C-alpha cells in the first residue's frame, strides 16, 4: 500500500541538515530513480530502481537479446550468470565467491536446501523453527517433509530456540531478521549450538542481505537463502540466491536436478551426474533480464558498506 504523509514546511534545524550532509550514504541517493519529493521506506518489500540497473536492463533487452539473440549465452556470458552474479552477492553476506548461486526463487531454493540438509541427517527427526516465522518458510518446510513420517516440524518461541536444539534436531530453519518486528537472531550463537549437537542451520536472509552486516563464513554457517528484489534492488521478478558452505559441496545434493547442473550438460544423457561444486546443486532457472538488473545493483553495494 502506498502511504502519503504530510510534511512540515518549517526550515529543518541546522543539526538535521548537518547530519544529512555527513551521512556516508548520502551520495548514493542520486543513483536511484525515485519521483521528486519521494521518501521511500519500502525496500523491505521492493527495492527502488537504480540508474545503473535501468541502463543495464535496456542493454540486455535491446542489444544482448535484440541483436545478439541466442549468441548472447556465450558472447555476453549469460551462461555463467548464476555464478558470476552470485559472487557479487557473496561479498555482501560474508561468503566466498564459489559458495553462492543466484537462481530460482527464495521458496524453491529453500525447498532444495531443506531436502538436501535432511538427506545429510537421515537419522534425525526434527526440523526446528519458530512460530511467526515468515509463513512461506513454514509452508515450504511442511511440504518438504510431507509424506515422511519420520520427520516433524517443531516450533519453539524465539527465546527457547537455543535450548530446543538437541540430538534429535536435524535442521534449524530461521529468518535472521524478522520480517515484522526486525528482531535479529544471534546467527553465530545459534549456529554454534546447532553444530555442538550435530545439527545443521539454514538461514533466511531475505530481510538481512543488503541491510545489515553479515559474515556467514566466519560463523561457519551451513546454508542460507535470500531474495534479490528487496534490499538488493534486483527488481520485480529478480532471482533469489542460495548459499552453501564449501564443507557441504561434495555431499549436499538438490532434489531438483536441472540439466545445467549436470557434469556434462550438453551431453543430454538420461541420468544425472552432478557437476562439482555449487553448479551441481541443481540450478534450474534463469531470468536473464533480472540477472542484468541484479548484476548492476549489487556490484557497487560492497563499497556502500
């Protein structure tokens, strides 16, 4: 919903103007396409269009698609977009370049990683989350364990999550920054506790990436997902991202195994052979125009940190 506010026309106090001039991020305001007089505070739902992204979208549509056509997969390197753009996101979340793919939607990536994590912990029964977590996350977990009587989804209030992790826990799935309250979980403490009990953790960073400091590798995080259209300003329909710690590259397999994740994708053989590293994670979806948007919006964000 678009909200209208009435603003005072009284002169701003000198201290307010001084703070605005001293703001280290003030210079980035000119890089966004916003209507005159608009104060936009809805980046948690849809990030604003950047000038760089507008120019890049025009080039993707009119030059790469319009003129190069199918040759763009190689001539303009569309083929490597999931890894190439993923490396830019990696810088924002404290990950190594080969630990992030930009692909699919947040929900699809969440499903892939939940199933992969459960396959890594076949002798454990509990997926732990909290009530009030983003609804889709809980629905995806329910769908991922549907038909498997050995698995249950357990919801514990935020203040009891740490104590609820035990030897029965296969996977903890939490949203790092809560979409309603903005309450932030202690990512390192929860990850450490899960590892002490042999469990894995999957973080939803949809309201964290691009907004707060993150260092997944320093926290030894296992898995994470996030969207590209909120604080990453990738635009409507932007692909999401998934993070998988290098420690799991050889063992975590996606249940969705697209041909571009095959070790020999152009051989078109009948049986799946996962490619090494993140590419074998079953990437399935390419939205090339949105990769173009994201690649421009995300490449200068580390400087803004």
